[in-house]
């Protein structure tokens, strides 16, 4: 990679208000190629709103989003997904009444670079099923392929959410609290799946579990009341008094 490599994602001067409520103020941060960036901050800090703007579910009042150097500020969400900008949601987007394999195969067919005519459709279906099974095997869930998502444990459903996003073949993956509600063991397993199957991806991870963020991410950005108050290495963030204050005494020492 050259010193001047274009960032995977450039978020520049983003501001957003809902009615009179200013939720994001002049937020600028870049995601390097292959980098894992943590995004932390108290409830209501604006983390999910920033994801909604990056993925095109919301239009910013000010600012610009560039994906691999191309301005996508006004691009529709599905255009961004096909370009390889994929997210997970705080709530599952899986279809509970479909099987695990069907969910992953649908994701594979809605992801990056999919286009096929009628004659190619059968091959596309077979390729999507194969991609689904490959992901399930690597995640240790191959024997779950035929089960309905509704029949999985909550922890397995959260892993399926991550596998759905990976099946879309992202180049940049945005994860919104993938470990919320999981036990420590389940959370660690999910992060292991993200780490191994998402190797080489550029990613932004929102999580309240600071152990996970500091352990996994190359850099960590801290949002507080809609402002980016710090963005630095995990060690530097742990030592940052402003970042600690944003957590009102939930000191990073406990999470180190
Ligand atoms: N569509 C909306 N309309 C009005 N207000 C909204 C909307 N979406 C978010 N907000 C408000 O914007 C602020 C930021 O919300 P956001 O969901 O981005 O926070 P967050 O950092 O993701 O919080 P959490 O950690 O709880 O998920 C909150 O005050 C929220 O109530
Ligand atoms: Mg949120």
C-alpha cells in the first residue's frame, strides 16, 4: 500500500439534526484500508445515526462521505451495498421463518457484484447455496444450515446476522453492537468469527464492551453528544481523560 492510499472510507464534516436536536456535529474520521476502527460513546451519542448516514439511510445536513475515494453522500443504500459497503443492525435483519442457509443465500445474491440473466439464475442459486455453506462451515454452524433462524439460540442468531453481512462480500463492514445481549463466551465466539472470516476487511465496530473494542480494533473513535472527542490507538484512548469522562466514571482501567 502506498503512503497515499485512498482511505476505505472518509467521513468529512458530518452534521445532522432531528428537528431542533443536533445529533452529530462536524464529525470527521477516516477508515484505512484493512483497518478495524472501534466507535464508542454513551447511549444516544450518535453512533447509529452516523452508520445511517454512511450507509445512506439518512442524508446529512452537512458533510461528505467518500467510499474508496468516490463521493457517495447522495447514493441510495442498495447502490452502496452492491459497491461493497455493508452493515449490520442493532436489531436482526434475518428472516426468522427462513432457514439459516436460505438467509445466507439470499444475502449472497443481494451482495456485491450480483447480476445474472434468466439462464444464469440456476447457477446463481447454486453458487449462493455453496457460499452459504462455506460460511457456515467456517463459523462452525454447518449442522444448523437447515434450521429456521427462529429456532436458533439468541447467540447463534447474532452470529447469523454477521454471516449474512459477510455473505454480501463487503469491502467495508459496519457492525452495530453485534455482541449486545450476549454472554461473555458468546460475545468472544462472535468476535472470533468476525476476526477470522472478516480478515483483511476494513471495518467499523460499535460496541459497549470496551474489552472487545480495545482488544480487536486498530484505532478507537469516541463520540460524545454528537462530537468526535478522540480518535487514537486503544492505549492512547484508555489514557484519554476526555474519553474516560464521557463514560462518567466507568473507567477504562476495568476494561484494560
Ligand atoms: N429518526 C430519529 N428522529 C429523531 N431523533 C432521533 C432519530 N434517530 C436518533 N435520534 C436521536 O438521536 C440521538 C442519537 O441516537 P443514536 O441512535 O445515533 O445513538 P447511539 O449512539 O447509537 O446510542 P445507543 O448506544 O443507545 O445505540 C438520540 O438522542 C436519539 O434519540
Ligand atoms: Mg446505536
